[in-house]
């Protein structure tokens, strides 16, 4: 699973349309572009979408590794630190929707 597919899965599981899910962060066309693996999403936007929908960033990232290994938790920690740094300092930084 990639970031775009995971966002779509979560949006659908919450019973929200694209506009409701990304309200005030990105428009529904842009979200569809990301969900369909055709584009990128800024780390700031990803975090904002997760936060406004009361979704855990750690839980979101958990599907991108092996939860059986200690290295998985180190990887999650590194990704979290990266995303938080990007959110605070580099609002123009982008990550590929297929990343992780």
C-alpha cells in the first residue's frame, strides 16, 4: 500500500467524500490525483489531513513496515521526525504519493 491508496482507504472507511476529507487543506481534485498515485503530497498537507480527521500519524505509517522487528519502530520514529520537521519548517517540501 502507498500513501495515496492509504488516504483513499481511510477516507472511504470514514464515509467521507474527497471534499469533506481534505476540507481546507487541498481541493478534491488534488486529493484524487494523490489517491490515484498520479501526484505528490506535501508532508504538511498529509499531516493536516490526518489531524483534521483525527487520524494518528503513527497508525497511518504503521502499514509501511514490518511491525515484528525493532527496526520497524526505528523507521516509524524516523519518518515521524521527518514529517514533523517538514510540517514545521518546510511547507513546500513534497513527498511522492508512492513513498514508503
